[in-house]
C-alpha cells in the first residue's frame, strides 16, 4: 500500500494528468490572450470568445462525462483483475457520444444567434459570437472522441499518453492562433476571431487522430464497435445521465455568472472572461490530483481495499491544500503582469484587478472540492455528486449572486457567490466520505 500511495506514485499519475488537463484551458486562454490584442474591436472580440467559450465548455462538460464514467468502470475492473470483461465498452461509449455530438451540431448551428442572445450578447459582440461558434462547433465531436479515449487510459492507470497528446494539441493550437489570427505578411491574410476558431478545430482533429493511434498501439482496447452491448453499458449510461444533470447544474451557475457580467457592460464581460479563464486554469491544475484520486480510488474500491482508499483521501487533501495555496501565492506575485497578458485596455484591466483577488483566495477551497469530485467519480458515486451540485447551485449560488447583484457588487458579487458555491460542493462530500469509508477501513 505504501508504495502504491507514495507521493512519487501519486505524482506519476497526477503530473501527466495535470499537464494534459492544463492543455484544455490553455486552448481557451490562448484564444483569449491573442484575441484580446487584435487591432480591431479587441474588447468586443474578447467578450465574444468569453461567451462562446462558456457555452462550448458547457457542451464539453455535459457530454464529456464519458471520461469519468469510463475511467470509473475500467479502473474498478482493473482493481478486481477482470479487465477482459469490459474491453469492448469504450468503443460502444464512443459510438453513443459521437451520435449525440452530431445531434448537438444539427440543433445548435442554426440557432446560434438565439443562443447567444440568451447571454445578453448584442450588436458586434453577437455577430462575433455567432461567427466564432459556427466554426468552433465542428471540433466538438473530435473533442468528445479524445475525452472518451483519455478516460479509457485513466481507467488503465495510464496518464502519460493523454499528456503527450494534449501537449501536441496545445502547441499546435498556439502556433495556428498566431498564424491565422494575425496572419503572415505576404503569405496569409489575418482572419482575426475566425482564425482562432479554425486553429482550435484543427488542433482538436489532430488530437483525436493521435488518441486513436496511441490507444490501438499501447493497449488491447479495440475501437471497432461490436454488439451486443456490454453488460456494464447500462451502468455507464446511468453514470453519464447523473453527471449530465450535475453538469447542467454546474453550467446553470456559469450561465447566470456570464449573463450578469455581460449585462454590466463590455468592460465587465471582458474582465470576467479573463478572470474566469484563470479560474479554469487553476481548476485544471488541481485536476491532475483529482484525476489521480479518480484513478486510484476506483482501483481500491473495485478491489475492496478500503484502508488504502482512506489513506489516499487524507493524502490528497494535504496535497490539494498545498497546491491551492501555491496557486494563490503565485497569482499574488504576478498580479499586475498577468492582466497585461490579455489586454491593454485600461478600464478592462482595472475591472479585472478589482476582482482577481477573490479568484486567488478561493483556490485552496477549489482544490479540495475538485479532488473530492475526482475521488467520488472513481467510486462511481455519480448520483451523490449530482445531488450536491444541484444543492450548491440552486440553494447557495443563485440566491447569493442575485442578492449581491441587488446591492450592486457586480463582478465581486459573482466571484463571492462562486466561493460559497465551492464550499457547498466540498463540505457534504467530506462528511459523506468520513461516515461511509472510515468505518469500512477499520473493519476490513
């Protein structure tokens, strides 16, 4: 147990997962930083990227829950030394999610203008949002394909290949962003916000191709769909359904936050875009350890090794606090320069600096919440995660954010409400884990 739960072993899983996880918000942050410095309508372009990014994140989070479900099931079967029983499950899961992704494109593409009006977008911001989305959405199936394969690798206790794929995708996206947004004098004309969308789609296609290649080369898991469905497909669909509802609740939070920020004016939504993308970056940094919790907790739970499960949980909480505090300290040190990476607009910067301190203070709380998310996903406790998120969103976040909006807190109110939201997400899981698994560990 000690060797399997040493910091070195946890880091062997967590650090590659951290790097691959950070690549996802880097795609959005790259778009944000580059678009925020274009020569024409920079603030409007930045606002459009933020609005579309929020909606795209919702789609990816809602339909990308296959990663957690696949990882949970496979890791539990690995722990029980019975992987052969679920080898055909990933291909079947990918088939289902790709069908859903095509349906989403068919529904949302013609309704893009109406969708972004719901986010309070109008005039130039609305036009930019629609143009950006109508390109970005075609990368959606490739993203879901990659996410499902990443979940398979995680279930197999392998985070190295996803890291390699994510690094390649992130660097490719950055290069293409510069080339397509700004152009190359004499060779390629700049296409501004649409260029950023094309860059993301191309990167997503390449990542999907690499994912398929590595899965077939490095594992015995097939990608060819076979029938009848695996006996665990019903459990998989149930997990995804619960995570679907949970993620809808999560995105209700982000929807109201984005809608309120947009309603405060273009400088506020631009500043919110910068702050929320940095918040996402912090979330994906700790997601490496959340992923390690997901991978190992599923394995220990499948093998009924409750002592290791409890020991893992205690260790991850300590790590989460250290990582969260470290993020806060680094953010405080580079407080001013980090804003200048995204925009030179004085009013946007001032608005951002007035709220960024809250983003930094909430990082240790976020770390604990995200780690528990990973652990409980590994355990397959998706129904509990769903109920906690519904409570956090509708009983905690929405009443607080609208109360603070009434008192004109604006962006500060949004991020204060998000802090309470994170507390409400983590505390019930901490209590449940102690009541459920500490007695099992003592009796095992």
